[in-house]
C-alpha cells in the first residue's frame, strides 16, 4: 500500500518542498468534526495511536 508511484503514473515526478500543499486532517470527536491540528499534545497522541479495521462483508 505504501508503494512508490512510478513516473508513468505521476509524470510530474517528485514535487519540491515549496510546491507541496499541507493536508489538514479532520476527525470526528464527540459528535462533531475538528481539525487534528487543534488538539492538545495528549489528544494528538491518542489520535495517532488509533487502529483501523476492515469489517468483513458476510452474507446472511
């Protein structure tokens, strides 16, 4: 999943740091959405420690 994108898939090649755009990450907290950047240090740590799962689709 973390494979590098080839030049055929992304003909522009790598971007220089000044060409990159910051990606703002939001998450749902207590029924509303907040940007992770506004979290305090402890809450940011909790957010980054979250484990994601994929639910199996099984027919009944």
